[in-house]
C-alpha cells in the first residue's frame, strides 16, 4: 500500500501503523469479517496453581478499546518505544498498576 501497488488490504483495527501510513479504516457494514476480540488463554493448571492470575486478568475486562490498543501498538511499532514502558503507562492511566517502585526494574 505504501508503494501504491494495492488498493485494499485486510488488517486488524488495532494496528498501530494505520495512522502512520495514512490508511483509512472502512466500515464492514455487510459483516463480511468476523469480530476480532482478543482474549487471554491460560492453562487450567496455571489457574489452579496461581489463582491470583484469574483475578488479575479479569481486571482488564472492558478496559482496552480498539482506539487505545491502536495507540499502544503505535507507541511500540511506530515510535519504537519499550513495551514495558508503554504497558506501565497504560496500567497507571487505568489505575491498574499495583507494583511498588521496587518492582519497576523487573
């Protein structure tokens, strides 16, 4: 698309480079593409041995819109920022950051 060799491409609505590349997201008013909903997948054994994981993951339910995910992806893919830094900022903004300053270096 950058080199104007194609007119249309299927992509994810959360792709951080949409704005960078000057792309336009079209509405799928015929519902050709199935909805794309990211979900955590965790092994049962992990939830059994670490029950706090379920509670921690449930805190994210409904907290990230497509636009927010696009901005997070852009921060990493477009601005080449450190993933951990971007995540920390997001968690703080959503009041989900429960780490202490001592855990910051992890």
